[in-house]
C-alpha cells in the first residue's frame, strides 16, 4: 500500500570548531489524505482505491489511518480536440468497501472495489485502452478528483531467461535474470513500468505487493521508437514460473511513482526532501490515480 511521505525542510549549518545544541519547534501539520487508485484493462480485481490519512510526523509507525465511508466513483470518457473532457455519466461506477472472497473473508477498511466483483464479476469495472477516466472522492465536505488515460498496450515479443549464477547463500540454488523484448512506441510522453509475480509474492494482493523495476528504462526520450531488449537486475529462481506484466503509462504516472520511490529511499525525514509528483486535485491530499495499460506473459525460468 502507498504510504504518505511527510516532508520537513531544515537548513543545518555545521562548523568543525564548535557545537551548538538547538531546540527546534516544529508546528503541527494537518494530516493529508493519501490516495492510491488504479484502473487497468486486464484485471478487474486490481481496479481499486485505497484511502488513508497520514499520521503525525513523529508517529513511529509511519503508517496511514484508513478512511472509511467515503464516496468514491470512477467515470469513463473521452478527451475532445479542445482538450476538454466529455464524461459518459452512464459509465459512472461507485466503488465501495466490500468483502472480496478471493482476497479475504473480512472487510478491509479504506479499500474500495467495484461491488460487481461480488454480484456480477463478468461485468465488473475494467478499463478500455484509449479511454480517459475520472476519479472523484468525497470525504465529509471535502472533494478530490483526478484524471488518467489508458494508453494502448505494448506488445511483448518475447520474455527470455539467462545470465545464470549460483545463490550466495545456497550454492545449490541456480538463479537467472529475465529479459523482455518489445518495440517502444514512436511517440513522446509514454513510459513503461515493469511488474512480476514469482515465488516470493505469488499469493500477495495488489500492485504494491508485486515486485517491480520502474527505473530500468529511464525516460521516453532516450528510447523513443527503439527496439528494446531489457534485462532486469532482479534474481529469479530456475524452475520457477513468473507472471510478468509490461505496463504502459502516461508520463505523469511514471513521474509520480519515480518520485515516490525516491522519497521512500531518501534516507529518512531529515535527508534531502523529495516532493511527490501528486496527480490528485484537492486540499491536503497526496497520491495518484494510475491508468495501467497492461500486457502480460508467463515464463518458466530455465
């Protein structure tokens, strides 16, 4: 799940010849609404919205408090030539906190799904490549919104394994790396994310629970229109079956997840601050509505 990143800007000056102890008065900060929302074209179960409220900066758990009882809707539409949107009201779906038997037998507070996953799974919410989507959230008297687009899926020509080596901890365990082969689209502004399920995370749920490599392809300007053979640095066990997902996203979605991973790895709250590339509109809110256009492959690692 996405965690809030709370930033404090502190200017510190150090002198080798002296030391000063200072008391810093940090004013209280209003908690932010944290939004993690997805729409994709393949997995209705993975179209969901997670809402949380960030805790105090000094809370040691650094987790979010689930936000229940919100009004959450997703509407499909089109982008017009004048750059305005035409939203199709007949497609609006309200997402609710419902029990999803394939995930758990209990209701998970703050996680919103299309109820049709339970009552009519064949007609549950599924994104359509080429369409735009509007996310609207109401929490009390506050309102939030975001838009995202599903680009066209990128065809995976092949997925191969190789570059074998032995596990340092268990020399009898053979490991390998995966290489994905595909043609990058000849358009500027799209980017790719890479996800997979393997032995370690096969039974976990959600995009955040998948293993990933978001930075291997850098920005689109460096690879635009080229044929790509990308070898991941992650280790895969020989004999394991891997479900692999090539995810085509807008630049703003890539930028958000890029900034999120930089913030998560920046060394703590007193390190150089990293601002999240937020895509949600509203007051005191952070997060993203991610349109994931997915293509998938399965491979037995050899």
